[in-house]
């Protein structure tokens, strides 16, 4: 039977993955927008 420590570590890992996903998605969308802007000129 896992203790609460295991669940705490899992929760922290999930939060880290979630933040990383958000940052990567924002970076990719910004990158695509930059490409579109450079193509317009």
C-alpha cells in the first residue's frame, strides 16, 4: 500500500508535465505566428 508521499510525488510530476506542455504549446503557436508574419512581408 503506497503512502501519501508517493501520491505527492505523482501530483508534482503531473503539475510539471502540465506546465511544460503549456509552455511548449505557447512557444509553438508563437513560432508559427512569427513564420506567418515573416511570410506576409
